[in-house]
């Protein structure tokens, strides 16, 4: 956000959180920030442009010659959506506005050490994903993971968030799409939801940070 743009006082960090945010802005933001924003509409346009640029830049990498491998049948959008819907049901958000993201390996994959002890690097990455700041809008759940049917490792906070990694390379993130996570608080019970641009921007950046640690193709599915 542009430093001189007026932002409502109730949404500003103060004290220690403000100091941590300023430190992050000075030490890290220049590596990630593409442009400043002002209004929610201005932010939405900028995020859309950045996503389009990142996707276009990634396409040549997928077209480069590579060793012959076996295609992953779970990497199709239809297969990912079906498994995301199952995750939404497990989370207790069926029939509720939901933010869902799935990422799958293009080639057949078996994630090593997924069912290892808590100190295993892949387990640490799942339980402690990279974040922008403490208590931010990101992939963290502040919970321990558990093994599900010998096929995946899942962290679930009922009615709020789910993060799950399958042995075949599928990564799923599901969260409340209403005012519990993605949208502004709605004390008057209006039917129309309004996305909080700060949440969307923070969440999208955390996904990008997590993706930098994993060589998986990202497929975004929204409902």
C-alpha cells in the first residue's frame, strides 16, 4: 500500500506488531512488491496483473525437454476439484462460501518421508509454512498434523481451515470464504459478501512463498 494513503485506524497494527511489520517491509518487501496500491479495486487489478505475468513466465519452463515420465492422473482440474470438495465436507463447510486451492504434480509423484516423525523436513513445512507475520492471513493453522488413511497428512481446524498433502503430490488448502477468513466482518447479516483485499493479498503472497519451496504446478479453483 502507498505509504501516504489514508487507511482506517482500526485496521492498522500498533506496538510490537507495527515494529515487526516495519522491519519486514524494510528487509523483505522490496524483493516481493511489484507496485503500490490504494483502494481495494486498485489492489485487485494489480493482483490480477501479477498472477497473469507469473503464469505466463512459468509456461516456457513446462515446455522444456524433460525425461520421459508417467503422467499423473490426479493432476487434472476435475480430479483436483473432486478432492477439494471432499476436503470441504471434512472441514464442515459444505454449502458455505469457501476458498479452495489445489496443487498437483504434473508427473506421477510419491512424496518421500510424508509419514515420518514431526522433525522430518516435509512435516515441518506442512505444520510451519512460511508466513509474512504472526497471526497473518496465510496457510498456518497453529495445529499438529495427522495421517489420514495412510494416504495423506492433514491439519484441520473445523469450520475454518484445512491444509492437506497427499502422498501422490496433491496439496489442498480450504478455508472459510465468509467473514471468518476471506471477507469483511458482516454484523448486519447482509447476503452480499465483500472480500477483504488485505486478506487476499496476504494469503496470495503466502501461497507464493510456500510454492517457492515446492516444485508443484498450482491450479486455483474458486467457488
